[in-house]
C-alpha cells in the first residue's frame, strides 16, 4: 500500500481537543515531527481536519 509522510508545522496550543487528538492519532506531538502512514481514506480525512497544522511531504 502507498505511504504518505506528514510533518507537523503548527502548534496545538489553543486548538480544540478533537484536533489535538487527531494529531496524536497521526503520531505527531511536536513541531517538526514526521510520521509515515498508510495512505487510506481515514488518514486523508485526519490530515484534512488538521491541514492548518501539518504539511504533506511525500505521497
């Protein structure tokens, strides 16, 4: 299956609890941290939810 790499670029401070939980679900916990994940519709939805705090590096 295809992989997608995401990097956290924004802080979860003053964000809602569900957005913080989404970052944790993506395996991100601090700015600059990278996570390589399976490219599934659920992961794409999570990325879309916190798109203002993450950047997709490679697909």
